[in-house]
């Protein structure tokens, strides 16, 4: 039987820093142990992915908007409030949907921090990954981006760093100009990244009359995608009651087409005619919220027609994360 090769000192240091890169499963592990990656640090990486945290934003203010900004909204920012206040030399911390060159975070020249939400993460806990990036951004030199890394298994989560009582107020932008306060002095690389991002962004608007409902425009039709905090089974029952009663739409020419799951929450989706802008969605959305509240409060068994409606809604569900 072959003896286990001892882990090298360099390998141990890499493990402590959480910097083990991902390589092929059958390649030597970069930690220097002499074992294949899949039998060494690849095993821990696979376990981390398997242990997926279903609701990484649970307990944060604005959980539904966190999900929307992660999955639905091209360009948005939110001012974040840290527990205990901002460190010296950090005038602000801002959550952004994405940053140029897919940077996980950026410490600007003035010391302010931008934290990107839509980047790929290395573990099954998005909250822990973002908290690690945020901590490193707060300590980074002004004027430098923060690189991606494999996050240590133990560490704080966003819920440990952010003030849960502070408001979470997304600002949706028409483009990514917030990347470059001084566009004239932006590097050619950043300017090119900005142009590509602006060209790909779908026009998106956050409705003001209800929570976490986002209108967006596409070439063929418009949509309303609404992240809801209600337990899935109860929400499906309520939507089925409304659908069977013919009251699940947002008006003439609109249709509830299904829903998807994202980070533990349900997101119903409506098709809208191209002529229906965000402003025209406001009153119908408020009225729908009132009908939904009534349906959510009902404990009556579903009728046969309502069960059929529920089955149809369930069949049209997809899971994004």
C-alpha cells in the first residue's frame, strides 16, 4: 500500500489563506501534497458546493431585492450600512450588480468600496463569499480591484457585517456609468467594458407601489418579474386561486406565465404588451397585491379547477439557483 505523502509547508500556507486554485480532478493538487486534486482539496470544494445555502440573503433587509439584483437587474446600486459604522478612510460601501472586467469588488481612489453581486462564487454560501470579498475590499489599497479567491470554510457572512435595521433601497440605472465617476480619465479597458455592458443591458424599472417588482423591456414584449417572500406552497395555492378565478393578470393583454425559484424565493412572471410601460404597471400591480393578500389568507381547500391551475403553474416552474 502506498504511503500518504506529507503535505508540504507551502501547501499548508495555501490552505490557510484559502487560495487553492481549481484544477482538473486528476491533476496534482496545487497545495503540494502530491495527491490528485479530487482526493485532496477538490474533495472539500465539492463538499462546499453540495452544502448549498438555499436562502443566502435570509435575515438581511430587502431579501427580495437582493435576489432580484443578483438574478434579474442589469444595472443597480445600493448603499450598504455596516454594523458599527464605516472604517476610517472608507467614505461609503456600495453594492453593485456588476463591475468592469467582472471584478468581485473595487476600492476606489477616494477609499470608497464597490461590491459586485453577480459574480461567480466558490462555495455554496453566497453570503459568506460576498462577506469575504467585502472584508478584503475594506482593507485593499485605494485605487485597486479585489481578486477572486476560494473562500475559507469558516468566516463571517453578510448577516454578520451589515446592519439589518438599515434600509435597503436599490437605485436602478439605465446603464453602467456609475462605474466611472470621471469617464474622461477611465482606462481604455474600462471604457470598452462599459460600452459592452451598456449594449447588453435590458431597460429595467423598479416599481414604486409594491416591493421587489421589476418591469423590463425586451424586443418582442415586456415583462414584470416580482420576487415574493411568501412560503412557496402557500404562494402557489394563492396564485392558483387567482388564476382559476381569472384574476391573476395585470390587465388586458397581460398574462401570468409562470414562475421561477431563485435563492429560496419564488418569482412570478407576467408577459406584458410592448405598449405597457413601467408606469402603466403601477396601479395594476398594487391591485394585484391586494388580491394576492386575500388569497394568501384563505385556508379553504383548493377546488378541482384551482388544483388544475396549480398544476399548470407548478409545471411551468424553473429553478435558477
